[in-house]
C-alpha cells in the first residue's frame, strides 16, 4: 500500500493539491470522510468534532450530540476520546490496504508504522490570505487583518495538536519527505509534477 | 534563463543532488567554481575564502594571500569585501543568461531579482552523520559525537551568514519553493524525480 499524508498550513491549497494528486494517481482520498466516520463512532456532531480536534486546540467548546446542543466541555477526557476515535478511523482506512491520500488529522504521526510519504504544504502569508478570501463562504466577512489572525490561529492549533502526539514539530521539514511552497505554482500543474515525483519515490 | 539555487544542510547530499540534477537537465553547474572565481578576483587563497565565507561565520581566521600566510584578520572589512566579490561573481554567472544550478553561496538571496527556483535540501541527523563518515577525507578521524557537532556548527554558520543578507531564515520552508528531505531517497532516483518536477515548474 502506498500511503501519502498531506499536512498543510491553512490557506496553502494543500487540500486541493491532495485531491488533485489522488485523482491523478487513482488513489483513494480521505478528508472530511474521516470526520464523518468519527461522528458515526462517537455520535457527536461533525462540526463539533472538527473544531474540537483541530481548529480550537484544547479550548473549551460547546458540545452537541447528534447535532443537538448538550453542554460545554470543561474537561479533557472528551478530547482524548475523540483522538482515540480518530486513531481508530485512520487505522481502519490503513487496514484496507489500498493506496490513498489522507489530508491532515495527524495521519503522518498516527499511521507512522505504515511508513507514509509525508508531504507538508505551505505558502507565503499573502498568498494564503488571497486564497482564503477567494474561498470564503458567504457571510464570512473578515477584514484582511482578521483573516491573517485566523490563519495564524488555525495553524497554531494544528501545531499544538501535533505536539501532543509527536516529538517532532508541525511544519519542521525534518519531519516530512517533501515540503512544498505553493505560492508561485498553478495547483493543477503542481499536482501533475507531484504525481510523477511520488511515483518515482514509491518505485525506487 | 532558468536558475535553480540549492541550499543544503551539511551532509544532506544537496551538492550531489544538485550536480546530478544539472547533468540531467543539461544546465551549467556552479559550486567550487565560484570560490575559484572569487580567489581570482581577490587574490586570496581558496581555502581561506571558503572558510571565511561560510564554515566559520564571522570568526577571526588567519588570512593568506595567493596561498602565502599573511596575518590573522581581526576586523570585518575583509569579510565584507569577500561578500561583495561573491556577489560580483554570482552576478557574472547570471549575466551569462544560461540555465544553471548554483550550490550554496546564498545565491537564492543574492540573485533574487532573477527569480530563481529555490530548493532546500535537508536530512535526518543520523543520515547526515552516515554520509559525512562515508565521504570523510583520510586523516579526518572524528568520533560520531564530534561529527554531529561539526554538522551543527557548519549549519549554524550558514544560517548566520544568511541572516546577514536576508530577512528570511535559512532553512525556513517559506523561503524556498521546495524543501526535500533526502533521508529515504536514493539520490539518483531523487535527481530524476526532481528534474521532471523542475521542468514542470518552468513550463507552467
């Protein structure tokens, strides 16, 4: 099984790159599917899971159960359970033994024993801000300053979550096979170049 | 002109990778040639230039003139002149307008206006130590601990030299298009994969 994990800075285009890469390689692709599977396991709301696992680090967050509001979590055990559920879902994906691309979720660390090709995707702050504005959902009216702050916050939370799981630092090139700065790339062209690069890696 | 700059951690195999890449692409290749050209410009000894520019940072170092010992330098002006000579040599290379690969020498910063494809090459410490022992010259009998220290010292000096020239940090992925960890790669296979990657970049 060829397993590719993609970690990425918020707004770097890592998700789109991973999807394009999976399509070109004919690999399975896992992103929000993982959250759905955790929701099924835990009975918790997808939005809650996503935020609890990543976007808000270990902060308290109102909890919902099957989309119904219950109560704020003020303790860590809920988060730990979620991390365990996440690990279980990732293990199930890997156990299928099919070539795949997994976006985020610390899959590079949690599935380390499968020796994944670990890719980190970054970009210049200006490029990330531009991308975030382009894909911002309606009603999300952030100023540029607020967008920069949001990008930094999300990445900080990702780094913190990884720090809980691994000795290596999120974004440190030593922890990845390849670190790609998407700033000057057309993502479609980059995905093509990357697909060829990846094939050589797995064939060597 | 397609210009590729390769910055690298000591012992990562960046130099070999760059040479193989240049050969595969049919690009000119510049490494020790740059030191020779500076020696010609300045009349200084090649060994001195190399150490003064990189390996020993801004420390004092005995100076030789046309390979004859003169005196220790206790001031900075000599180093500044050398950096200027280095810049002049790099400018002359770029002015030729021919596709090329340049190893080290902060060419990514000094030739920024030519919009080089900036590659950084790193590797795990264990892999770097192994490579350094394999290529160590006769008489260089370092213990493993000493070799680790040497690797860290060389990289620290490289980072310091870059800090003088640029606001961005040496080795920070934001400053490069691509950061490659050579640890699990066969360098010949990697050079092939990289050549194809590079061609896509310049063609997009």
